[in-house]
């Protein structure tokens, strides 16, 4: 087994799924514009994505080791390839819902498999945390690329060109096929996590049994709050740009790539910084930095008047400053996930990843729906100010979590 090729395969999988999973904000903007869907109704797309992640993680995470990590990821890539092609051929709001439900299922399989694979190919907590940061960094590079790919087709359509924004899905289907071929030709030795007498029900109950530990409870609360914060901002930033900053749709989408790029830099840089400082110190600084940035930048967006903006250079300053919150948010999720996985036995990491994905998905849906509702009832500024509350709650939860982690010892029941 070539660890380098396994890592390459994980990277390309996360790159592709990053584009697809985080296109929900772009699609929300497009369905509002093309299908006259309200903001509250459009926010349901996040629920189709995240609830499918939560449901399928809950049902399937414990079965992934038996089915195989590699086979699970291959199956997921087949599903998303079909979903992207379906989006192109069966245009409509209903197909958008079905596509994100399919993406949610695929992401659940890929994330559980990939996170568990990291435990197979790394040794020690530092190497584990570092690879997790790089993996999540590649994920965000995929997200960044997605904004430019979609933005390219949206801009052509807005100028009366031959392409529709839906033609983006030809490109995405092609990337899924490439990811499938790379993974298919990669050898992965899963013998260290294979169990004799594997029983799906037993493994499912084993996953639920992890919640008996106070440390695990504090962790899933932390993961819930973090994803609530990230998704509330990431999903609604394209709409914020279009309706609060008055940017054209193509620029509203493309400029969100700054957020994705900032998160990618934050995660990759965080993998290096955490080798120098404790993860708790880094995460505390990140949350404080995020709160300060929101308080400084949102006032700059108040009372902006509609204007003719034709390019990035004429966009208001807030359009560039607000996405920089990604530098602070970026290191949090991989460091937090690694902090719990690295204290558990390798044969428990798949079950733990299932819980991570479930509560992350629930946090994402909650954040998107609350932000969409506040956006529709009040305004974009109120919706984005809301993110400060879960930031404070996350910081408080992390203080208790870190204290418990220092004395945690895993014991079988």
C-alpha cells in the first residue's frame, strides 16, 4: 500500500465533494433568481443536504468498515456522478432538492471512510492532526474552485452566451469520474480495522454507546456550533453579496471564493501552527478573531446604495473583508475533529466519525435555516450578526471540553 497514493486519492475525493457540497449557497441564489423561490423556501436545500448527511451517517456509519472504506467511497462517487447529470437534464427546484439529498448521502460515506482511513495511514496525534488539516484544506480549495467554475458559467449566461449555469454540472460530472478512476486504481490495506464476526447492529449500538462519555457529548455540541457558524455564513454569503452589497450574481458567487480560499489557508496554516502551539490556544484565538471581524465589518455594509458594479475593483470594501473570517474559522474544525479521534482506539474512529458527521450536518441545517429566516424577516446584517452568539457558546463549550480531554481514558463497557 502506497501511503502517498492513498493520500492523493483522499485529496481528490475531498476536492470534488467540496465543490458539490458547498455549491448549496450558489444554487440557493440561482433558484431565488430563476424559479422565484423565497429565501425561506430556498433555505430548505441546506436541509436536504445536511439532513441526508445526518440520516445516512446515523444508519450507515457503523456498516462502513464491513462494506470497506474504498468501496464506500467508490459507491459515493457513482451516486454524485448520477446526481450531477440529473441536475443538468432535469432542471428545476425539485431536482435541486434530490441532487443535494444525493450529495448528502455521498458525503456521509466519503467523510466516514476518509477520516477512518487517516487513522490507518498515520502514526501519533501530531501526524493525525496535520493530515486532517491538509485534508480539510484541500476540501476548501475544492470549495474555492467551485465558486469560480459556477461563476464562469453564470457570467456567460448573464451576457446571453451559449452556456447556462446548469452546464457547470457537465464539468462536475467529469471531475467525479476522474476521482472514481484514481480511487479505483489505488490500493488500500484495511486489514487493521477489519473485525471478525462483524455485526452491523452491534456496531451501530457501539456508535451510540460513545455518547455515554461526557467528553463525547461536549465534543458533538462543539461540532454542532462550529458547523452552524460556518454554514450560516458560507451558504448565505452569495445572497448577502447580491442583495446587501448589490453585486451582480456572477461576482456575488465568485467573490465568495475569498472565503473558501481563506478557510483553506486557515486549515493548511493551522496544521503547521498547531505543531508549535496547543490546539486550544489556536482555537481560542480564532474564535475571538472571528467575533472582532464581524463587529468591525458588518457596520460597513449598512445603508449602501444600489450602484453599477461591473467588476471586483468597484465592489465595496466589505465584500473583501467579510470573507476573511475564513482565516479564523479555518483551523477550528479539523483541529477539533482530530482532538477527539486521536484519543480513541482506531477501531472506534469510524463510529466516532459517524457522530461527527451527524451532528455537523444538524448544525449546518440549523445555521442555514435560522440565517435564511432572519435574512427574510429582517435583513442580511441582522442575519450575520447572529453568528456571534454560537461563537461565544462554542468558546465556552471548548473550555469544558479541553478540561475533560486532559483526563480522558477510553474504557470498553
